[in-house]
C-alpha cells in the first residue's frame, strides 16, 4: 500500500518522469562504476604481483596489461564523472520543478478551503507548510534521493559480489543486518515523531512572528511590550532535537 506522501506526489512525479528516469539510470551507472573501481587494482595484483617473491622484471605482456589497466582507470573515472553530472542535473532539475508545482498546488488548495479553516489555523503555520515543508520536498530530490538510491544499488551489488566470491564471508557480514534493521526502524519512528513536533514548533514561531510584525506599525505608537518576546522564549525545542544537536556538537569533526 502506498503512503499518503507517495499518493500526493504521484501526479507531480509522473509529469517529470523523463528527468527522473534519466537520473535513475545515471545513478545505477554511477553505482556500477563504484563497484568496478577496485577491479583494475585486482588485475595488477593477480596478474603481475601474484607468485612474485622478490625483484622481478616486467615483460611485454605485463606492460600491455599495465597500459590496459591505466586506460581502464581513466574510463571508469570518466564514466563516473559523466553519470554523476547528468544524474545530479536531471534530479535537481526535476526537484526544482516539482517543488514549484507543489507550492502552487498547495497555495491553490489553501485558497479553496473554507473561512472556518483559516480562522482555526494560525497563519504562520500555513506559511510554514507552503514554504518550509515544500522546500523540504525539494531538498529530498536535490540532496537525499540520489544518494539513497545509489547507496541501495551499491549495497545490492556488494552483497552479490561478496556472495559470488565467498558465500561464508557474505553470511558473516549479513549476520548483523536484522539487528541494524530493528535499530533503524526504532529510531526512524522516534525521529519522525520529533520531526512532527519540530514542524509544529516552527509553525508556532512563524505564527507569532507574523502577528507581531504585522502589528509593528501600531506597536510604535504605544509603549513596547515584552509579551511577544516572552511567548517566543516559551516555545521550546523538542528534547529529541536538543539531544541530537548536543551529540552533534560534541562529536569530533
């Protein structure tokens, strides 16, 4: 069953399928290039250094092999650079267009809602939804999606190569996967709940700032009041976010 986010983004993704498909192909090629990067060194070790116990002289076959390895390294680097460039270009281009279309659709949807809805909801929270949340979707395409897909393809390739070379080693390496999956799922739920609380706090701050700044011309005509500043200070950062920030600042760079 598709998630509500996937269902909401599906019309925007369908309209940008050529760029997204090109970015997906480029990401797969980039992952394959990363998997092939150690192969030239393996050729040199297996074909030239294997069985050598001391000083040795390169034969014509060894020189031809080294020439082939050098050309292979250049070719892999070139393919990796081209695939990475076009993958980032297409993905960021699609992300920018999807972000713009999603922002326009969200604004049109807000205009069609009833007056009672707008009276119940704080204006700053709605502004945060139209700007901050939509920008987060754009950052997902521009910064995260390509890396996640590349990491997934690279992981699948590494597992396949490891199983092909040494099944026992692959089994030992994958033995911790269930534990890592359980920890990831548990922390994902906590991070999702913390992100919801953070967005709620950001909406409250934006609403308070919007109301205060809108009333600024009237405030200059009367003695200043610290009430808005006090309300702003009362809006606390969620404990999960504070813990994550403390851990990040304490970790070595």
